[in-house]
């Protein structure tokens, strides 16, 4: 390449980068009943474009209760003049678990709503979640095998004829699945993200397989043992039909919420006695999958709230430990995290070091758990803050990846088929009653802070806070595949800003101020540092080298 060609290419790259940043659309903020939301419609939707820092720069991204939504600033790395007593020490050489990805749930409710909205709004939804540049950069989706509680009504394949072990009426995909698949293909095309991986889970078989002949999670809704092999074959049949429609599934679950399914929840569920669950996995599902053309697919177990996991693991190991030979991962839901110890995850990982730990469902405003505050609450920062707490806690304890629940629900928190209207929830994006406006909740930006900057293949690294109240400042650090460091900091204080130094093992440091109730993501490189000492830049953060810290 000639010098002239090199200069032309360099200028072109600069112009493309500058154009991309200049077209970023900020949040169109609305003061809702409980706080700020960002409004999207046919003509406008905010984007999350953030430049990548070079070897001599940092980027600081902030969202806060006071109204920041993914605002960012950048600056140069420089030497320090002094060191605060409050600092976070980062050691990139001390590594923990790998992060595999982030995603959400694409339920029947999501499919239904996406089908009702305009093409422009649909594109906005796709890009907001899946675009690598302007969106959250999700790489995972959880979909259902048959129906869920978030469908217009409960359903499964081969409901008729009853008692049909040959599944003779399960020969093609239901139109509800076909519609979802069309949307997912469109999603990949619009967002440009064609590497999304799919995790599939079943909520219920056709009711003729179940002892109580009911969809809902009432007493004795277990599967009859004589249908165990049929239920395993049902999964393979669905995988075949999905593959025929161009949809390749990366992993399947052993069943959504098998323990919660025995409780009196009036939505589509299936109860599993742990002993019988172990038998079905070890003798039916596992061998059936491994002996099929889908032998390489991952099988993920448990898929329920972590307060039940010790009972599930202990009983499975006692009665049929072979079940674990078929499992690639153990999945958790976040609904009981406040009442359980996160060290449980470390214990599980130590027992099963060859298996990933995934969080595969979490949402707020679950009406069945707390009817007075069930459903969406537009702008409610306290739910975003609770999500921050849960995500910090779980990634500090062996979690490899995260699926949120519904990508979008309506203003009533549905559609949902739970009896008595007890199944509605909140979501990161809420669709208005006229199906013309989407409201991005604070939770959307919390998820974006993690999913956009912890790229798949990142590794959690050691971080230690000194000189500050650790109940006020929460922190996490990751080393990404591109060798950049991503640091996550939340100031939990309602009034007090926190001045903090961040010290990196290669002898770099960052001097920042964490505003009250703010989530901050800091990205910087392990590259070279500007050796020129300079004063603080206006509106920027200084990054500096601290040679005395490790001497």
C-alpha cells in the first residue's frame, strides 16, 4: 500500500467513526409516574453508540437515578500527581470465570406484541437489544418448546390425539412458532447480529401426559412415567422441525421450574419429583438426545430458583448421579436471591467444575408474589437498583451468563395467561396500549451496561476496594478478549458522591467521582500511557500511573 493510499484509508476510518458517533441519538426523556423513561416511536429511538478507547484513552459510561442514560465521556491516560486513600485495585492476572453472553426471553407474548407493532418500531426493538453498535449487543435468546405463561393461552404440541405415544400429530411447527421464527430471522437481518444462540425450554407437555390433566401448577401435575420416553422424543421432534425451518438450537433445558411447578401457581408449569426428574434425564432425555442427530446440543439442568438447588443436586446425586453426565450447565432463576446466599453458586461450581452456571430468568413486578405492586412501573429506579445488586452479586459468584425475561410486555404486564391475572410482570421495555410507543425502563440501561461491555469470552478479574464503605460502592472488573478492562461501579448512596482511584496492576490508575445512585462502566486499554503529566480535564476523568503501589 502506498503512503497516499494509507492516508486515504486512515481518513476514511476517521470519518466513518466520527459519523457513527455524530449520529448517536440520545434518550428522549419522559418524567413518568415513578421516574424517567426513554421514549421510542416510529420516528425516533435512542441509541447506545459508544466509542472504543484507544491505547491512551478511557471511556466512562453512566446511568443514574437523576436521569443519566448511558451518557459517556472520554479522556487521555496520564500520570498522577497524588493518590487518594480511597482506591479500587485491579489485578488483570488474577482470573475467575469466563462470561459466555447475555440475552433475554422471546416468549409467545413477545411474538404477539412484535407482530402488532409497526415495522419502524419493530426495527427499533431489534436494534435496541441486538445491534452490536447502537444497541445492547445481546448474543443469546431463550425460547419455549410449546407454550409458556406468557402466551395468549396455554398450549403444547400433539394435544390431540390423546395418549398418543407416537406423537402422530406432531409433524409440523405451530403457526405461533413459525411467526416467532420469522421475527427472529428478521431480527438477525435488521440488527446485523447473526450470531445469536438459542436456548429452548419446555413449560408443559400436552395435558394427557400429566397426572392432573391440567396446564397449571396445581397439585400432582407430574408426567406419568409411561410417557417419559414420549416426552424425550417430543424434544427431539421439535428440534428436527426447528432445524427444518432454518433454526438451529444450541441448548435445551430439562424443564422450566421443576420445583416451583409443585406449588399452587396458576400458570403453565410442570412439577417434577427430584428422584423422577433424575431418572428421566439419565434414562430418557440424555440418551435420546445423545443418540440423535442433535448429539452435540447442550443440555442444561435445574432451571429454577437457587434456594432449591441444594435439594435438587443432593437428591439427584444420591438417586441417579448419571444424570449429571448429560448436563453442560446448571441454570438459575433470580426470584429468591434476596433470601439465599450467593455462595451457593460457588459451592455448585466447585462440585461441577466442568459445568457452566447460567441465570436464565429474572424480572420484577411479579404480581403473584406481591399483588399490590405487580406489573410495570414506568421509570421505577428501585427495580433497576435491585437488578444491579443481583447482577453484581451473581457475577461475583461464578455465574457465566445472564438471560433476562421478556424483551417487551404491554402496559398491563402481559399478555399472560395465568388465572386471575396473577402472572403479569415488568420488563426492560414497555409497549403502550395503542401499540405505538415503547418506553425504555431504567432496567434496560442497567442490562446494557453489562451486556454491551462484557463481550463473550471476557473473564472476571480480581478487584479490591480499600478505604471506602463497601456497602455504598459495589464493583466488578473484567478483562475482555480485546485486552481492554471493563470496570463496573455502583454508588448506592442517595446523597453522597464518592471520589475513587482505580489502580491497575500494569501501574495505571483512574481518578473518578461516582455520583449518587449512579451505575458506571469504565473501559480502558492495557496499552501505552501518555507520560505527560497534566491537570484534570474539564468534565473528564484522569487516568494515571502509580509506581509506588506495587513497589
